[in-house]
């Protein structure tokens, strides 16, 4: 039998020549999955990280949440990934797993909405200091004409935290007509008022400027390039089946269905809530921001844009970043030992993420603390985990 080796070599040479002849042709490599290693290989102390077990056990005993997933990453690796407790207690108990899908609630604000806005700024289609009404003229009603994009990103637009739920019950078109007619509660730039309404408007801004719904734009611009296949609005059936259950709505348990009532009324896609994800997918996003917008061969933003996004901005009573919290009255879930460069955010359903470029550290805490009756409370517990993670950093001996 004739050897096939020469033919294979000839084919390979021809293919190589073909690729050289077409310099614009590129083969995109999938973004890397962050390697899971023993903590010391990521510069963290195993003994100190084990205190997370004790803190979570205490929280479970006190019924602060039915369960959670904790992930700690450092030096481009995952050093701690563990599931605790249950992802549902009713109608029957089901154990939590590390691949559980969570309703991220307000983590939607920085991860989907603010990041989308920043990519449009990088493209030159938006400017931080320009009025939102330049792109959404109807938003200018009742004195809102001067509110800037940066003011909405930092919750300084003077908007109400939430308008009445009944404003959303007649469909998205009428809901946004009512939002646009809202009056100011403060002069823009004079107060820090955490506002879901502001991020609803930012989500609409992404749609208006990009010409695509927020969920589609975020998926193609952020999540798909980073290989975040389990991060999306309106999760598909396989992801819904793995989702942590929250509460009941209209007699059924919400599993893979957005908990936030306004996002639900808008069809599950909104700038303030509606995103679902897993701990390992969020680790890719966190590492991307530490890397200055790049993960492997994938880049979603330039280093300059990422630096702008995470730069602290003074607001009345504290510090925010563009879409993120730095240090305000909403920082009770922030670890005590994080650096001044750290930026954080939490979500109503019991979620939190900390990213600290100076320490080269990120911490992801995902729970469904609202299950089954909405009475759980995890902010202080999550903050303790962030403190433990930062305290576990050490300088390993040279090899």
C-alpha cells in the first residue's frame, strides 16, 4: 500500500501557501477557559481560603440563603470553585452544583448594559458627556434634556429609583413612554440616587444607537467573543433546567425566569435586570477586565476604555465607577481588604462580584437568597468572603 504521508505533506504545504497568499484571512481561536488550580499555584493560601467554608456554613445554618457558589480567581486562574447547600428547597430539595445558572439581577447593570455602552463609546457612537436626549429625544421631557450618559452610569441623573410597577403592565412601548415622561427628583449631578430607571434608559440607549435589542447586542459584542456561552437574557431550556429557583410568581416557581417584576413585564430583557450566568462564565468576564479588555485572542474593549470604565468617579457621599460601585452606602458586600482600585456590584437575588486589578484578584458570589420566601440576606456574608479572599494572597517563594 502506498503511504499517504507524502500526500498529506503536499496538502499541508498547499494549505499553508493558500493562507500566506490571503493575509486578511484569520482563524479565530476560542477564548481560553480559565484553568482551575490548587490555590497556591495562583498565589493564594489554601488554609485561609478554607475559612470560606466556615462562613458559608454559618450562613446556611442561619438560613441566609439556601445555597451558593463561590469562585475566587487570581493570576489568570481559578483558585477556588465550590458549591454549597441547595439550589432549591421547594417544592423539593435539590443540591447546588458549580454549574448552576443564576439570575444575576442588578449585576446586569455593569456586565450587560454598562459594558455595552462602553463599547459604543469606543466605537465613537456615544460620548460620556453628551445628553441622553441627543439619541432619545423623547427622554428630554420634564427637564431631563441635560442628563448625560455618565450621570446615568453613576446614578447621578436625578431620576427616581423605580417608578410604579403598573407603568409596565401595558407592554414595553407604553412603559418607556411613561419613563420618558417622568419628572426629576433632583437636579442632575447633585445627588447620588441608585436608580433602576436610569439603567432601563441606558438599555434603551444601546438599542437606539446600535439598532439591535440589548440582549442581542450584548451577546454578539461581549459574551460570544469571550466564550461566555452560558450568559444570556432569556436562557434556553437546558440552562433553565440548571437554574437556581427563586420565588413563586402566579402559582409557579421561577426557574430560569427573571425575578425582577419590571424586567419580567418588559419580556425579560432590560438594562437593569434580566441577565443569567454561571460562576465560570463570570470568571471570564472578570479576567477580561483585569486584562484590560482582552481574554486570550479575544478583545472586547481597548485598555483605555477599560481604564475609563473602572476609574473611580466622585459622587455625593462616595465613589462610583461607570456602571460599578467603588465605595458608597451600597458597599456592604465589599471585602475590607480590597484595594482602592477594586470595583464591585451586587444583585437583589443574592449575587455579588468583586474585581481588583491591583491585587490581580476577583471574587464571585452567587446565591438565590430570595428562595423560597424572599427573607434571605447575604450582603455581609458576601463581604466576609471578599475579605477572606484578599487576606489569602501571599508571595510564593521563587522556584
